[in-house]
């Protein structure tokens, strides 16, 4: 097979054979009836993708992801897909299921927000019609105590439930950066603020990718851009409450207690309303970005305000 081209450091295009992993196209989904792929991008949104939606697979390896989503006879044939599946390490590498010229069916069910945090409105702004879908092999959050390793990420869901999430590996992050550069090489209008998690589009329905290393990945994709880490300082319930309290929002008599209850949710809704966000009471990348901007106006870093 001819080596797939990918974006390399410095924005150059090199053969994938020159990188420590490869993109496997053997599971490319055919563009035919009954498959979870659609031709092109809607003219109503400019005939191009508007952003990148990051997911986790809830699998331990890329092989199962491939079986579920990739190829002509995927187990979820005609139901779901993604543009890429990114393994845990270089040995697994990356799968391409859908080309960047076409749409994968990776998000849309129970979606309420667009890629930019605004209300969904037209169905053409659903993820499956407007964004590139990237699945990262990750089991997600622990459902039993014996799953949790010492390095698992302490974070919280959009509705404030504390969870522990499997960390992404260093090799996986490097592959995500390389794939991100390939995406931006093809669609250079996609900027750092156009990246988000599945849970950002479908709050209250999806949890992935809580705890995702957005700052590390985006800084690698866009090495010439100044990208603030707005995610790590708002990972946990306590950090979120502390930031809201710093801005004067009433969290109730117990204040910052690490428990996300109705008063914390009401405080978040007030912040969203006052700052022009959709007031749904769910924490998101959009909330974290706006929060960082508010503190910047006050001459403060978000990390300082939430600690």
C-alpha cells in the first residue's frame, strides 16, 4: 500500500513510513448505501468541516474499535463511524475509516450544541454533518474500584459527577497531534477553538472525553499559537466551585465542598446567562474558555483562581 501522507512537525508533509506509526486504511468504509458515511460537506455550512470532535472508544484496544466501526462489514454498519481511530501506542497505530473529504457518523444523537457552543439550530450543524470525528482508544471512566490505576485522571462529568478516567499514553498523544496536523493541513481554517469533546456537543447525554489532554494536544497541533490550558484548572468539582465562588457566585451555605448540588448548578447557570452562553447548567469546554477570559479581564490566571 502506498504510504499515507501526514502532517509532520513544522507543517511539512512526509510519508507516514517516516514516522513511528502508520495509518491503516484497510478498514476504510466504502461510500455506498447502508454505510455510516456520507459524501462531502453540506453547502449550507460552507462545504467544509467546521471543527473536530474528540471521542473515547470505551474499548481497551484499537482492534475492537475497528471491528465496531471500520470497514464494509462493521458491527455498527450504517449506525456509527469516525474519521479516525487512534490506538494506545505506535504498535497499534491509527485507523482511517472515512476520508477528510467525506462525513462520518460520529455525533448527533441528543446533540443540543454546535461546535462553537451555540444552540444547535439547523440539523446541518450536527456533528455527523459538520465536524471531523476522532476516536481515541480509551476505556473511559472507571465503573469499578479495581479498574483504577494510580495514574488515572480525577475529573468530573458535565453535570458534576466525580469520575476517574484512564489516562491517554504519551505515544497516543503524539499520534493525536500528528493526526490533528493532518486535519489542519487539509482544512487550515480549523483553529484551536474549533476542537471539543463529544460531551461538549451532547451535555447530559455523553461523558467523553472528560479529562482529555486538550492543552497538550492542541499545543502540539498548533505550535505557533498561544493556547491557554483552560481544562486542567476546571477538571474537578472543587476547582469549578472555587472559580465560581471567586467570581462571587453563591454556592449555598456549604460553599466549596466538592459536592455538585442544585446551588452549584444554579451558580453555573447564572454565569452562563450573564456571559452569553447557553444556560443549560452543564460544564463544558465553552464554559472553561469563557471563565478563563473573565479572569483574564481581571488580571488573573484561571489556574490561580480555581486553586
